């Protein structure tokens, strides 16, 4: 199975490196500067699951992708704000039988990919990984808990999803084929929006928030607003998943934060529209009688941060 990994950053680089380690036919779609660095220094990974060095990994740049032929599988793990450019870059690799596996946050990317390539080519997917790209280009994985989930959006066990499952098995991450991938993507979105919303609004970790007066109520209310949108969309989180999420979101002493908070603290770009804005928009469209005051406040704060960042960069 010819596999194209879009990017060689923290997420795509990790999964791509592990696939390459197994001998899979993997090519990384990267920018020219990253291609040159990988050619000179190789792809370097530091991980509790085992370090890895891949000398001169196969790469291709967008201007040369048309010459590389079509790919069977495309793993897309970019940030939401880079989605439009990623779609334009990967388009020459998409053929009649190509499957695209996106592992972005939220669900808006499915609409964009469907519109460009057709829903039949787009799988559902999500991942959980704590990794970062160091300044020297090394991928640093910070946890043994590293998973990727994938499935046909209609829940079927197609030949292609079975082939993807075979490709992912036996590597140094936890793969899982899901027959309810859209539900699981919604469940992750509800959790992530609550986590990102609370920690960015309060500029604090979970434990700090719940230790403050009204902190537990804030977490519960925000989680309920996010859950209401999922339910109105036909994907109410399962009881056991919701209970586990609430426990994690109200754990005393927890130092857990969203990566979006870390992005803000580093004055970086954020996925405000994809994670929070789209959730509000869906809620207002599907349940116009419902109010989402905390989500709206979170979104206002995130957009204010973006406005300030743009002003200071001007």
C-alpha cells in the first residue's frame, strides 16, 4: 500500500516514521526546506517506545507530487488553519482508489475534503499523541500512549479499511479500527472543546480550575453545552464515555491542559474556528432555541487573542 504522509511534523512524522520502520512504502510530502533537512540529517525520533533514525527518508515536494503517481492511502494530520493549502498540495496524489485518512480535530475538515475529493474517498479518523517538533527538527514523543483510530464513516468493514488496519498493526502505537468512527470523533470533539475552552478561558490547568470557586460548575456547564451540540447532531456521547470525560475534566490536582493553551502561551496560531467556532455554528443551526453562553465567551476570548496577535505582528 503506497502511503503518502502529508508533512513530517510531530504527528504525521511520528506515524510515518513508525510505518517506515516496519518497511511500509511511505513517502513524506514536505516543504523544500524540510526535504533538504531530512535528506541531510534523516528523520529523527525520540520516544519512550524506542528512538528511531531513518536516513534520507523518501520525500516529495508539492511541485513534484504529480510525477510521483497516485497513492493508495493519504494520512493527513495538519493543523486546521493549514487545511486549504494541504488540500491543494496533496490533490495530485489522489486517484480513483485513493483513501484519505484525516486525523484533525473537529469535523469541519470532512466537509472540505468531501467537497474537493468526494465523500467516498474520505475515511473517518482521530489520533491521540503527545509529541512536538523540536527546533532541531527532531520529533519528540512524550508518552507511551500513542493511538490512531480509523474507520469507514458508514460503519462498514470494507476491503480498504481492512487493508488500512493490516498496515497499522504491530507498530509502536496503538491502532484501532472503529465501526462507529463518526460517533468517536464527536466524543473526542466534545472532550477537546471542553478542555480547550476551559483551560484557555481560565489560562490554567484542570486542577487549578476545579480548585477555584465555581470551577467544577464551570467545567460541568461547558461540557453540557458541548454535549448538547453533539446530541442535536445525532451523536450524543455514550454514557460511559461522558462519565470518563467528566472525571478527567474535574480531576483534583490535574496538570492537564489543552495544546491550544500552550499555543497561546507561545504566541502561536490556534484552531479557534475549527474546534470552538464550528461547534457553536452547528449548535445554533440545529438547536436555535438553545443558548451556548460559555462556548460563546470562550470563542470571543480566542478571537480576541487572534486579533491581538495579528495587531502585534503588523
